[in-house]
C-alpha cells in the first residue's frame, strides 16, 4: 500500500491516447494533466467536450430513484408495524426477501448487461423495479410485502452493473472513480429525498400513496434514458474530440469472457469479498436507521426527516470526495494501487467511531457518528466499484460487478436475519454498530491480501 511514483510518460496519437496514471497497473505510471490536454488537442484539433457528464447525470438520477424506492419501506417501518402488526422477525423476513432477490438478480443481470447492452438492459431493469415498487401499495399481508420486495430486488439489481458498465464505456480510466463517485452519490440523494417526501405524502394521503408516487418516478427517467443514451461511437451529440478522449485508453479485444473463467481470478474474489463484508452495513443503514432513531430518540414521521437528511447528505459528500481523492492522488503520481487503497484505508478508519453511536445520549452526537460512517462507506464504495474497471477489461465489467453485487446482497441477507433476531430478543443495537465499525478494516485486509499490487486480470492469455 506504499505510495509509489514514477516519471510521467505520455504517449498519444490520433487513434490511441494513453491516460495519466492509468499505465500498466503494476508500474503505476502517471502523466501530467497538461501533457494530456496537449495530446488530446493535437489528436482531435479541438476542445474536449462534456457530453459524457450528461450520461453520468442520467446514472445519478437512476441511482437516486433506485434508493428512493428501496428506502420507502424502512422509513415506514414503525407505521407499518403499528398498523399491520409486524414483529421484528416479520420485518426482517421482508427485508430478507429483497436482499435474496437482489442477490439472485445480480447473479444474472451483470451478464445480461454485457449481452444486451446498457441501453436495453437498463431500460428493462427500471421497468421491472418501478412496477414492483408501485405494487407495494396493493398489499397488506407479510406474504404480499415479501412478494413485492422480492420483485423489487430483482429489478433493482440491474442499476449498479448497468451504471458501472456505462461509466466504463463513456469515461477513460483516469475519470472513472470520479464519475462513479458522482452517480453513486445518487444513492445518498435518494436517501435524503425519501424522508423529505414520504412523510408528507403518507401524512396527507396514506402510506399506499407513498409507494405509488415514488414508484412512478422510474418511468419518467426511462423517457430521458431512451431519448439521450447511445453508445459513444453511435451518439450524434458526441464530438470527435470527446470520443477520442473517451477512447484514450489502449484498445481492448471484444471477445466475451466466460463466467467460469472470471471466478478463477483473485481480482474477482477481492471485489466480491469486499462487497460481502461491507455491503451489509449499508443495508443495515437503509433498513434499520429510521427504526433506531425512533426507538432510541422517539422520532416519528413528523420529525425524523432532518436527522436522516443530515446523515445521508454527509454520505453524498463522502461519495464524491472518495472518488475525487483517489483520482487526485493518482494524477499526482501515486500508483493506482496506492491511490485506491490509501483512500479506502482513510474511509475504513472513519467508520470505526460508529461503534459508539448506539450509546450516544444526545441525538446529534449519534447523527454525527453515523453521518461520518455513511460518508466513509460511500467513499469506500466508489473506490471499490472502480477497482473492477481498474483490473478488468470493459467487456467483463458488468459481469464482475454483478458477481460482486451478488456477494454483497448475500451479506445483506445475513444482516437482515441477524438484525431481526438480535432486536427481537435483545432490543439492543450495540452488536450491530460494532459489526459496522469493524467491517471495513477487515475487508481492506482481505482485498490487499488477494491483490497486493492490484495487477490487471490477464483474461487475454486465458482466452
């Protein structure tokens, strides 16, 4: 994890521009920003455009909607428990349904995105999850919510494999961590908007209207996606200069990489185990934080909004900052290995203080500790996703992200059951916050043990 620096060595021609800091991973070579701009100008004869950031904005909006739809249930947990008579175990089973379906979906959707392409694949995913989100309004039993959550999990599994694959298609490696950090921050914006919108809708029209209105947002996004999205080579609004910038990394073969081959790489397992260990913490935040605040500080739908907004606003800042920090370190000459892992270490250390949150006597002390942890999680997550595009060719990114996401969802299945039984029989959040505080350091040790130099997976020689 030592920060290594090497001399700049930019190489560029009209067909193939090398990128700063994204030279072979084992050397961590870096070029200066000025050299890159000069090379791009020489190759394209003009200013590099910004349309790729419009695509990133669409990914941000999709992720925002994704998290609104999945968080509505957690926010309404106290209301639904009181009205429908759920136990903690009933609720944990409903949460378990979502994460189980999410795991199954991710097992399949990564490969589906690689085969269908992101335009069609993303469209199918958001149609399914929007219908499922609205279907919650028509059920009342535990079994009905179980079925609706299962369908929602299947559909929502498409978001991150499609979004990460889109970033790999639309951004050169030197910009990917920042782009992923931006779209990943949509998860926090969704978590901020939900406590702003859902209580107002619920108090005015009832909880069923909350599911209907938030679920319908996906169809509005679908219209924009179909109108704006094409592959870079096919997009009429993309300039020649920007296309050259996007394709400035060395060319890659287009042959498919089989799943059976991908699971043999240490790089795949590093990502998957990182997700398995740390994703459950985020599931815990989404599904149990409103309940924690309700039980420990007596917050209800009328006053729970501000603490949740503060927590997830911090997470939003953390997502963008985490992506920016590793990219900034790499541009300054750090190797990819050092830049990513140093950023992840900082994030892991920032989560540790959350172990004291469950014992905080003051609401805002707890909010500050949880907000720091959610910010660190999102900074961690932006870099963890970026590891896939660092270590695998574009044509394998969707599959690897899907496999890792499935591992994270399996971890989410476990935390759902653990949280349900712990809270049912002990009523204490202490063990859950201890798990959250230690998970990231453990995950970083595992990742570093598997990929100490973060070298690229040699899929070509195995083909």
